[in-house]
C-alpha cells in the first residue's frame, strides 16, 4: 500500500519530537500500524526514511517486537496471557476456549478479519490473573466463559468495557494512542486497586522492607 504524503508528514512530526529522529521509530511504527492495520514493507521504508535509519534497521525493530504485525490484524486484537501466574490460574483454559470459539490458533486472524488471537507474555497484571487483553485493554480475573462472552458481545457490536474502565475501541484506535500517548486516553481507567496494594499494606503493617531500604511508614488508615 502506498504511503500517503499526509502519513509522511506525521512521521516527520514524530521524528521532530526527539533529539535524534531514530528515537521516534517505535511510535512511527505504531502510527503506520494504526493507519494500515499492519506494518507493511512500504510502511517500514517510510518509517526508516523519517527516522534516518536503514530499512534493514527498521525491519529489525518491527520484527523483534511482537506488537508489530506483518499481516492484517483486523478489528480487535485478543491477547491471552499464558505465563506462569496466568497459566496456573486458568489462562490456558481461557486461550483454548477462545481458540475454539474463534476457530483460529496462536497469532492468527479469523477468516472474517474481525479478531486476531494471540498467546501473550506477562502483562505485569499478575494480581488479576488470569488476564486477557482486548486491543491491549485489560480484562482482569477472566474465566473461559467470560472470555467467550466478551468476544460474543464485540461481534454483536455491543459496547464492552475493560474491567479497569475504558471502553474498548478497536485495534487501530489503540495503535493511534500508542503513537500519540498524550491524547489523554492512555491514563484512562483505574490503574491501581485494593487487590494490587495488599502486599504493600501487609509490609507496612509488619514494618517489613527490602534490605537497605527504609521500612514504609505505618498505615494511617487513609490508604485506598
Ligand atoms: S503472568 Fe499473566 S499478567 Fe503476569
């Protein structure tokens, strides 16, 4: 797909945000992905031109990071964490249920282009394992039945909310936010809840601290 002049201008604007244009390569690749639904060879070349690197260097970045896709992702990216904590608590069963429901395996799109299913690595959300993501928004403490229902609702075009608040948009919209994280949406929702703070609370109550680090102050009763 040909890269438009407008896209090239946006890539130049991203490059201009950094002391060295090459530092903007990753948001540039997200921008291309938001506009084209994948990172095409033409998109990689355009990013390389704007970043002042070779096409081979840009390809190395695009092929190293799994968030960059070389095939059309479709409307929604569905990720299921199957790392240790999520896998032990049901992530594998969630993945199997979704694979059966969608009729696809790992890292592949459905025939109708509506979903892309992927086993993903730890999302740093183990407190709420097993975790599923939809267009990189968290679905915490998910079960196989709940995961299938989320897909059913997305397929019907219903509004689906992440368990942390934000409404699910679509893959391209999320990619746009990754290119422009200052759009106000990146910090939407509830990043921290009581369950995530249990360990800190226990450490405070017990006066525990890592070696060489002062103990946290005793609880005041004002914590969330
Ligand atoms: S193991 Fe799944 S979020 Fe950490």
